[in-house]
């Protein structure tokens, strides 16, 4: 069932390239129904400090389909929102549930949970990374092209959590990755350096030129220009990001057989045009579906 027993997933770089490929293979078998593992009596706790549709629902359905249960540890109705220390919350939850998926702001909070819990902790999105999203993204790319190695993924927009996990994930599986952002919105240099050190025979390019980045790409990827927690900057960001819109003009520069991904939620007319996200090269609904299969694989592997 995989070999990630008891492991945390705080960053996609917590996995090796081989471990990611093994998870994708497991996800494929789960998706086809070839295997049906049973994790009766296992409980997944969801502690989400930010809104979520896909991650929340796909994790809940994933553990249900594996025979286990989910508990919603909504911070607003637990003592978390009244200031109980994370160190104490972590040590208590550790005694009740078998695995925790946490969506929060600071990566440091995830690290504290992981430090004080013996059970595995999964990053369900932080300001720094979104590793579960990147697993589903890679599964979707693999499904379409029958391979990952040697393909080029171009991300246009904000150098955010999604961009960070894609940088690391692509580097780990041997894909070329290009990230095009406005000046001042580049990905974290430490993450870029980490991706470069992980990449063996593939390129990691960070640029301000979306057209250059899109040339001959196999995958074009967009995410929101304003992430959760940045709402106050939204009106300032709109004009800055306009040249980074994923539209037909940018698509025309990519490979003829290229596909379009977006982690969702999408804002048509902002980071992506309606004709592109709803067009024939778009794979966003398969990508959203794959959140379920990839996370089922992840849960099965760490609970086994
Ligand atoms: N892509 C993603 O993580 O979506 P949610 O915010 O709806 O979970
Ligand atoms: N970058 C986005 C991703 C949402 C799934 C955010 O953090 O809001």
C-alpha cells in the first residue's frame, strides 16, 4: 500500500521523486477500482483555519471510501479559537485521531503540530505550500501524457503556495518547471533554490516574462492572483497581474497538445479567461477529481 507509514507531509519535498511516483501509481489503482483498501476505525481530523471546498470534501470522502471516519475540528467550535496552545491541542488530538489534515496560515504552526503529535500531520494548504494539490496536479498530467519526465509545466501568476509546491513537485519528478510572475511577486527564493537542488535533469526557470515561459509548454497552470489572507491587496493586485492572465493568446504559444490546469476556485476574466478554463484543452475537472484519488493514496500509504 506504499511505504509512507506514519510520515508527515508538510512540504512536497518531504517526499522523494520515487515516493511521489509510487503515490501516483497507487492513486491510479484506487481511481480504477483495481484495489480497495480497508482502514476501518481509522479517524482523520480536519483542522481548517481557512475556507475550502475541494480539500475538505475530498479528504472527507477519501477517508470514508477507505472505511474510516472524519472529524471536523472546526477551530471556531473548539478551544483552538479561544487560545489553547497548539502544543497542548496537538498532544491531545494525538490521543484521539489517527491522522490530522491541517489548513492554516503559518507553516510554523504545521511544524508545531507535527512536533507535538506522534500521528502523521498533512499540510492541507498553508501560506507556503499546497502539497496535496500538487500531487493531484501531477496525477492529472501523467494521465494525459502517460509520463511526467521531460514535460514542461508553466505557471503564470503569483509566486504563492501552489507555485511553491509545483516547483518542488516538478523538480522531484523530472519535469521542467517555469514560473512567470510580476516583479515583487516571485516565489520564495529559498523554495526556488530547493527546487533547483532537487532537479536532476530538468530546468527550473523563474521569470517576469509570461510569453517566454509559455513557449512550447505542455501544461499551462493558473491560480488566483489574491490568495486567502491577502484580500486587502486585491484591488492593487488586479492591474499588476493583468499581463499574466492565462488566455488564448498565451495558449497559442504553448505546445499544440498542451493542457490547462487551475487548482480552483477560479475567477473567469481575471487569472484565466472563460474560453480557456471551459475550453477543450482544460483538464480542471479531472484535476479536481484527482484530489480525491491522490489523497486516498496518501492516506492509505501513511496509515498502512
Ligand atoms: N484547490 C483547493 O485547495 O480548493 P479548496 O480551497 O476549495 O480546498
Ligand atoms: N493560492 C490559493 C490557493 C487556493 C486553493 C490560496 O491560498 O488562496
